[in-house]
């Protein structure tokens, strides 16, 4: 089965997340789930929430996807749309989030 352009973007996103030690889940859209939920729901080392909507080329988000991304931002998480040109920005964002956590001196394992 041939890979779609979006599946290739997702593969690269997974590699970047793994490089930074981020946990991620990819919700499956179904009639029982929430439509419009981002493709990746992630926890970055240090506990920061990151949501990623993957797109290929000039693909655009739907109004429902935009609502979910805005809701995540409003709740204090980071939400981004990533296509082929946005992979470097994703890498830089993860670097910033993980570095910020180290600079804050926050110990995520402390109870």
C-alpha cells in the first residue's frame, strides 16, 4: 500500500517526537470519538501538553479542528498545525519546551 503525503508527514512527526522523548497518542476518529481532535496528543518531558494536527502540502484545517486547537491553547497547552515545511518549527518548539522545563528547575517526578 502506497503512503499518502500526510502519512509521510506523520512518520516524520513521530521521529521528531521520539527524538525529544515525548509521549504521544494518535486518537482514531470514529462515530464514538470526538471529531476534529488533533492527530497527535502529546506530553513533552516536563509535563507540557502539545497537540499536533498533521497536514500535507497546502492542506487546511476544518472549522472543528480549529476549534479544538483553540480550546487546547486556551487551556494552556501548545497546539500547532504541521506540514512538510513546519517540521523544523516542531523540532524547535519541542527544544524550547524541554529546555524551558530544565531552566525552571521543575522536577516532574516530585510529588
